[in-house]
C-alpha cells in the first residue's frame, strides 16, 4: 500500500471519526455546562467554544488512542481465547476481581503511608521522597501477591462455572457480563476509595469537574461506537459530519465574539461555569481584560483639610481572638500586646468567613464574600478583574505601596489571583512551608526604614502564614497532644517577627503619622464542636478574630460594639483622610467615627459566611 493510500485510510478510518467524536462530545458537554451555569444562549455557546479550545485537541488524541487500543487488544479474540467449553471466562473474571481488590488496598495503603509520614516528619521533600519509595515497595508486594491470588481465584471460579453450567446449562461468566460487572465494580471501588478513605482525611472536594470529564469520555466512546453504523448510510454520515462541524464552528465563533466584543459576558462565563471557566483560565490571563473595562472611582476623594498618614495593615492567618493576650489568651505575644496597649481593642470583631480565600478578598476590597466574583484556584480565589483593592486606591491617592506576604499560593504573581493588585513592592514566600522565605516582619521594617521615596505616605500589607502551620511546625509526635499549647507556640513565633516590625513603627518619628490595624482572616477550632481546624462551621472559634487599631490620635481603650472586617477597608480609607466610596464599590461601612470617639458605641452587627465551593460542602451564614 502506498504512502498516499495509508494516509487516506488513516484519515477515513481513524482521524475523521476521532475528530467527529471529540468535537461532538466537547460541544455537548460545553453547552450543558453553559446552559446550567450562564444566563443566555450566547454565553452557553461561548462556554462550549472556550472548552473546545482545550478539549477538542485532547479529545481527538484520546479518541485515536481508544481506537488503537480497541484494535490492538482485540478484546473479542482475547475473550474467545480464554473462554471454556461452558462459554465462561473465569480467568478474566479472576484478573478483574484481583485488580479491583488491588485498587482498594493500594488506596488504603496510600492514605496510611502519607498519614504516618506526616505524623513523624515535617520536611515536605523528605515526606515526598519516602512516600514514593514506600508506595513502589507496596506496589511490588501487591503484584507478587496478586499473581498468586489470580491463580487461586481462577481455580475457584472455574469450579463455580462448571457447577453452574451443570445446573442451569449455561455460564454466568460470559465476556460481556464480566466486562459490564468490572466497569460497575471499578466505579464502585473508586467511590468507596474516595468517600471511605480519602475524603475523611482531606475533607470535602466537589467532584463536579470530574463528572463533566466522565460525561465527555462517555460521549467520545459512544460516538466512536456509533460511527461504524453511520458509515453504512452515506447520507447519514455526511449529515452527521456537517452537523457536528457546524455546531463546533458556531461555538468557536461565539467564544471569539465574546472575547473581543463583550468582555463582561466572558467574565460571567469565566466566573460561573465549571469547564468553561477552567478553559478560559488556561488559555487567557483573565487579568488582562482590565484594559478593556471601564473602571471608575479608583482614586479616593480626600476629605477637605484632612492629613494622610501612613497605613499599615497586618493580617495573621488562622488567628483566633481568645488565645491572644488582649482577649485573655496565654500565648506569649509582647509585640501584639504593644499594639493593644497603645490602641483600640475591638472585643467583638468577626471575620467575613472561616477560610482564607473568602476572607482576604473581602478585607482587600470591602466587598462581602458573596459579592466577590471569581474562581477558586488551588486554595485561593482568583478575583474578577473588575474588583478594586485597597492597595490600588491608596496607590491612586499617591501612596507608596508594598506587600510582605505569605504564602505564595495566595499572593504569587504567577497565580494571577488579584490580591496583590496595587502593591508596587512585593515580597512573597513561594508556598506553604515550615520555613517561610525570610522574616516578613524584619523585611517590612527594613523597607519602611529605607524606602526610596520618603516624601509620600506609604500603605503596607503584611500577611503572616506561620500560625496556619501550627500543626506541622509543632507536630504531635514531638510536641505532644495538647493542641492548644502547640497552637500558642505558633502564635509566639509570629509575634517575634511582629515585634521586629513594631520596633520601627513604634518610634516617635513614625508613630505620629501612622495608622496600624492588625487582625486575622479567620480563627481555628482546636477541637471545639468536633472540629480541629477551620472552614467547617460558624462558631466563634473560627470567626471571632482580634482587631486592634492604633495611631497617634487614637485613645487606647476597649470597644464592645460588634464589627465585621468587611468594614475594615472603608475604615482605613476614612482614617487616612479619604471618603470611602460606599455602595456599590464597597459593601463595608466605615467605623472610623467610632475609632475617633466622635460616635457613641451601639450594639453593632457583623456578617460572616461560608460560601459553598470546590472544598466547602455547605453554605452557611452567621449574623452577629
């Protein structure tokens, strides 16, 4: 056969059906995603188009591989070769059953090995290396055991097959029944592995994206199965090819139109759909859409006659109020105590949520969690480019802006999350680690002391991650079962860094012209209400956080009025001499008059919420 003939045969028998299967499966899956999660036919079609940019090429390759495997394995021939005179295939059934058993056992071993390593070791690289070695050893052992199990199971199933054939005159282990049973058993095994072994260890994880993947694969397999039947009728085949290609081309056209003519519709697709949003994130840098958006009111309006002091925002990850000294806690935190003694302690301040990816965007924008549009990315939230951060407002007002933040999973520029918008000078750690990259307090203090332009006021945001890692830094195997004492150790560690920053900020030269606010994104359960960490409930242990505000003209005292951190951004703008923008740009309302003492205390209120997403199972709300 000539090369041209081979190419023609490949195109007709392999490439064309693979392309049609990939295009049809992708269009149907994408349209379903868009129809469920968007508000118009254009957005639904664009969703399918964005998905197609990634899924059609991948689907084409998957379809080719599936066809090759089917032809190479020749499953009917394998089944026939293993069939007995009864028509049964007990050896294939034994292999299938052993493979499923191995899947369950290896999954269990994986969970136990990782748990044991984390319990005894804190170095992530050591854990990873040992995990790989131990899993390879476990796999080799199971292969050796599995061969013996297959032989034993084959003998047992052969006897069962013979007995059944003698009784009912036919086998119940036919190739089709074995294959169907295997598929069902594999899906059941995966479900058992997930819900019984993995989810209890890692917590809830939304499986919707994987459901779309299964549907997409099922549609590809269905299309490949139907194709030989269509080829028998030329008219039907031509009509199918034309219809699928037209539908696919229409979705690509819709995606192109939305991308270049309607960026707001694209943002709706990006923020609301499952596969469509993931495809947009992969193909585009969503933050570049800012150039085509009409954003107004970034520059805050100065209050007539007001001065504009420096503003320092300090947030400590996973810090519950009642373990800090101003709230009766026993943790050794002299730096924290310095701020408390020289400023206002809000006795009842509440975080916007009980997970970092919901609280930090609210603190940075003044928008309630439900109004922060975006997509979960890793353990963070990639914010909609329409949102304006507090740092951007201060920069527009002429401030020097800087950020000293950890971890990189929340702040790294490569993640394009939006939290760092407006921070001209940025120092971040690479990711969660027991050894954060540098002492953030010391680094921030050095920047403040040696900043290039001292003629302008500065806004600086420091976010400490150390407390979040209390259970890793002070692991149970070495430091005992008293989780509260281990947690307090982590508080003392972060205070050492905070104290270095306070040595610079608490000098007479800076103190007279600086507003300092310190708080947390959420708390930590520490065993209360059956929970050990956070993101699980709305009790005070997870949402009652410290809030301290200090400045030269601020009278030290305790304030009992309930406040929420959604109000922190407008309050800091107000204290810095600007008029907060108000709705719809901010949901928060400034409590600066309360800080200045020009407004009497009232009962106050705070709103906190759990937003259901990829790793939060239930939506929940608290009004205090």
